[in-house]
C-alpha cells in the first residue's frame, strides 16, 4: 500500500509537470527566484545559533547579515514578481494549462 501511494504521488507530479509544459520556463524562473535558502536562511541560522549560545555577534557581522537578509528578500520579491508576470504573459500566448496546445 505504501508503494502504491508513492508511485501514485509521483505519477501525479509528473502529470502536472507535463501538462504545465508551456509554462515550464516560467516555473523554472519562479523556483530559481526563491533564493531564501541561498542567502537568507544561513544568515538567520547564524544569528539564531549565536542567540541560543548567548555569544555576542560582532557589530560588523550583524550589519553584514542584516544587509544580506534584506537584499535576499528584495531579490526574492523582484524575481517572483518578474516570473509571475512572464507566466501571465505566456498564458495569453499558449492558453491555460491543461488545455490542448496543438498548433
């Protein structure tokens, strides 16, 4: 029963991805623009680790991590907005997902 559930879930994911094929580039852009794991989370974890161990973080390091976290949030917002706009524009060219796209 567990194997059946896993294979069914995988098949559903593949089916959704295949039917969203006209929007694949937009989907890749959207996933790539979510860069919280690259810049934001390491800075957050560093700050949290110092807070949990009660060791002070130097001022220059606090400023650097704050700047990186702020830049990460701005880049994520701008990237996600641009990706969504490109998906919406492609919607007009290709039609809605799960429609027949025979040219």
